[in-house]
């Protein structure tokens, strides 16, 4: 039979994990291949790009959606376990689990949303846009654009998971790497310096923007799960004054409270706040912790070429 689409695979994946025991995704794939009676030819089918097996790719995406919506947890890399929410969804949906079912959870909209998509472009939740729109009225270019945004959102979420699993020292170095990749500090190997926890005067790192160090950006990096509140921004602001600094960047793996953002907008020197999702976007944009997987080039007709008299003698 044909390889099932990724939504058709969602409920069978949950069933495979119904006993509550953690299972490697490779074992889940093997069980699903048997359940759907997939032949060797089916399993060998590749995406048009030739970069991945169709079945593996679809199982991966189905698992990603279930995980992001809280139906699965991941105790370690490539290993999944059913959650209480997942068990309830199984009980409530004996026939099928798909994106329509998952759309009841706020996590799906957060997962599919992107900061770069303006509100004026939205006609509903991202999930509704992506999966309930009539394909007959959507151009291929629009479909590619939507797929790109969803894949980027999935990558950003995966990056945050990876960063969250590292220690604070790694995070401080990562922050400096991102800022250097953005062009701060130039290309000199000593343009960035991680100050560390002891005797840092309330800052974690500094970017030297010129060779003599006359202009510097001071960095605070918080490897936190809880939102960063106004008191932490006030402490950093005080540290900047102590360093006689004119520029500061506060970066966290989590989020900032509204009070923290309001305070940062009103103080001088200016403090720029970058939360976890923004950091993940910057990592993607500037190639930190990611590598290109596939590049698609969309061409169009060059009208000028056909309007020349190049063929006349």
C-alpha cells in the first residue's frame, strides 16, 4: 500500500506508546511499517528532493506535532513516552487523531506561528490556515511559503530544546557566537569575551566592536526556564552603569514579563531583550548551530531576454 500521510500516522503512533513505556522512534517506525503492511519498495520511497525517506519523514513530522502539543514527552533524544494528555486524546478519538484534533491545544498555534508573519496576513490560526485551506485556491508558491514557515518553526523549537539541554557556560558562549555571527565584534578571534560567573560585575560577556575596545556591548545570558522579570533587568541595568556601558543585550532561553519589557524600553542606556524564540530565529538566520539541508531556487521568465533583437542580423 502507499505510504500513509503524516496525519494518518498520528493515532497509530500514540497507540504504539499506549503502555506508557518509553520507546525509541526507530522501534515505533518498524512497528508502524508492519501495521500498514508497507513493502520494501514503500519504505525505500524518497521525497522529491531525494534527501530523506518518505515514510521516515512523515513519521518524524507526526511525532513532532504530537510532541509539541504535549501528547508525547521526550525523556531523551529520539525516545518518546505517552503523556496523560495523549492518553486522553486517544480515549476521546477512537477513529483518528489529526491536526483538527490537535487544534484544540494552544501549543499547536504557538508551534506553527512565526513572529515574521504579520497579523494582517492571518485569516485564522496557523493550523487552520495550513490544513483547512482549499488547495484549489492556493498557489504553489503560497504552499511552499507556508511549508517553509512551518519547517522553520519546527527547527526553532528543536533548537530551543537543544540549547535548554546544555549548561549555562555553553549558553554564554552560544550568545557570543550568535552576536559575532551577526557582525558585532568583526572577525577578530578576541572580539568576544566570556566573563563567567565569578567577578563579572553582573555581566556574562562583552563584545568589542573595534580593535581598541573603545565601543563595547555588554551581555547578560540567562539559561532559565521561568520568565525573566523586571528585577533581573534592573540588576543588569545597574551593572551597565557600573561598567560605564552605553549598550547592553539581555538574552534568555525563556521569555520576558511585560513589566521587564516595559522597563527595558524606558531606561538609558538602552537594553535590548532577546527571548528564546528570537534567539532561535537568529541562530537560523546567521547559521549558528544549524547547517543547510536543502536549497530550492524558484525561477521566473526574464521578459527582457525575449524582448531583445538578439536574433536579428
